[in-house]
């Protein structure tokens, strides 16, 4: 029998789907889809085909991510796919690879009316594309706050705001656990505080929301433009106090609070309304896909144990490069390769001193590699490739002191003039980068200990960059700031 290519493609999809169902078949109690066949196709093949078609169309005007940033969160619409699917596809396309093991989806309650937030007791959620296990450990953490309830009518039998997002996630992430939150009447600040402890580098946060409802086409576009401006400026707290801006105003405000806390940068991926897709223009609903990008957040501080493991890793890496394997045998950094926090991407510096004098300092500002890989690479560079010093010797390695710094993502500092620049710098807190043309230099925050006056700090930094000592007074430098956690030898 000859099988047509289109049939082969469908059978391959069904085989993968069956595999996914087998992997999650241990779910004893699965939340069944409430709106399959209404908001999106109930047939796996038809649903996959619709998502593929909309994704292909969305690729034509996809917005690239900011350089050096990682996706942290999304705002996606939850209307029927014929209305909002094109915009939702833009949101889903922002998910690259399989870097997320957990997804938190916050959607508003449309039917019940209750205070707090509801989480299903189900072991998994089912869509036509398969089953997704709920993250029981994360749900347990949330329930201990006392603000999460079980409201089956909200979370299980009717509500679509979480469910409609799931097939998009299933097409972009190979395997993940779900934290499904249906949000009732509550303060977004409280929800953000509750959710923040379960967010790590492998967690994606999704706020499910449509925008304005049932306004005439032009009036809806104007109101939605105002709403998008609020979101893109991260003005948390406004939407949940407004009427007819977003049905998921509390989930969005919660996400904006988290974005401010972690310094996630919002990027508009697509806007449309039902008048652009499948509905009349006298009463439209607005939709937006917005991605939030960021890097390692210092609000998720490393523990002293993790920091000392990094210091030990740097020392051990240098010893091994010098052929001192036997002397490095006592240096045990622990199982850091399996530590999620240390696999996060961040800039790192390794600083070596001997008798209090600098002996090497090399680092990377951009979060282009994991903390672990950055420490290994920069340890070697600080010991053997700092152009200010000859390569480290075995004798020096035995008496050196090691310091490891882990950086937040550098952020541009806007300033009017030299006086404003001096006023905005925070001695002892901010690491500073200056740039002018090809000239560039940085000082870690630790340098404030030697140069406590901002004027002196900036003058020395200009000299380091190869600029005139007082170049900062002209007000035409690019200035970026960052913060660090640093760890020294404890021995």
C-alpha cells in the first residue's frame, strides 16, 4: 500500500502523540478539556493543522528577541483560535527550544466569582494533543500561602482561560509540568509574592488575557493602544483598577510586578482584534502577544554554599590546568552541574589576588553562558591570559586567593549631564560600564572600596577605557550599570 505524504505526516504526528500520552498515562485524575470543539478543534489532527497554519503565517512578521536575553514570560490571548489564534501564534513562537520544565499559566475567572486564586486537584490537564502533568511540588508551595483554593467550577468544569493556552505550549515545549492558576478577586501584589518563590531559570510565566471587549473597531484600537502602552512601560497596578482594558487584568498586573522585580523587558510581538480576523467591526475584542525577556535575577540570590562551590570550582580548574591534579583532589565543588540556579546564564568574573595584590581579573559582562561555564572559562583566563600579568605559576596557585562575581544583566543608565550621572550612580552597589566608540571599560562594585568618590571612580574608569581622565564630564558616554554577588575564599 502506498501512503501519501500528507497521510504519513498525520500518522507521524499521531505516533508522537501516542508516545506523549503513554509518558503521562500515570495521571490518575486528569482535567478534561472544557472547550475543545468550541474554542479550538477537538480533533488532534485538525488542531495540529490549525496551529501549524497560523504559525507559518505568523512567521512572516515575527519579532526577533533582544540580543543576549532569555524569554521569561508571555501575555497571550485566550479567545477562540479563529479570532485570536494568529496573535497567539506570535506568542508561542517566542518559545525556542526546550528550556522550560515548568510553566505557570495565570488566567482570569470568567464564570464563578470568588476571592483568591483556584488550583485544580487534578493530576494532569488533557488537551487533544495529550496530557500535561500538574506540578504537585509547586502547587503545594502555593497552597501553603493560604490564598489558593479548590473551586472546581472555576478550575475544572467551565473555565477556558488556562486551557486555551495549553495546545500552543504543547507544540513548542517537548515536556513540562503545569501550574494552572485561575485568578479571582485578589491583589496582584499578593499573587506575585506567592508565585515568585517557584520561579526559577527553567520556569515560564504566562498571563492569559484578552484586551478590550465589544467596542467599535476604531475605539477598541485606541483603547488597546493605551493598554499596550501601560504594559510596555511596566506600569503595574493600573489595569486591575481600570474597566474594560483586559479581562485578565490581575494576571497581567501580577506579571508586571514580577517583571519589575526581575527586570524583565517587555516586547510587543503582535496586536489584532476580532474585526481583523473573523468577527464584525461594530463589537470587537482585542488581543495581544507580549514577551518578557531577561537574564539572571539577583532577587534570586545564590546561597553561600553555592558561592563557595563556585570559588572551589575556579581554584580546581586552575590547579588542573597547571597539572596539579593531585593537589586539586581535595577541592570538591559538589554536584554543581545539576544545580538549576548555577546553570542559569549570567555574566561572571574571576579575580585572583596574592597577599592582597591583584594577580588577575577576567570576566564576561553578557549572560551568554551558564554561571558554571563562565566561572571555568574566566578562571583560566584570569590565571593565564590577563595581559597585565605573566601566566600564574604552581607556587603562586598554592597561595592565591580566589573571588567569584556573578552579575545581573547590564542596564543602560539614562542621564542628562555629568551632575545627573554622579547623582544616579550608587557607590558600593553598582558596577559601571562606560562606552564611547570602540573604547569600553568596566569596574566591578568592589572597586568602590578603593575609589569611594564617584568623580574619582569615573575618572579612573575613563583612563582604563583609554579615554581622557575627565571624559565623563562631557555627558556623551554610554553608561550601563549592573549589580553582583561575590564570593571569596572561606579557608
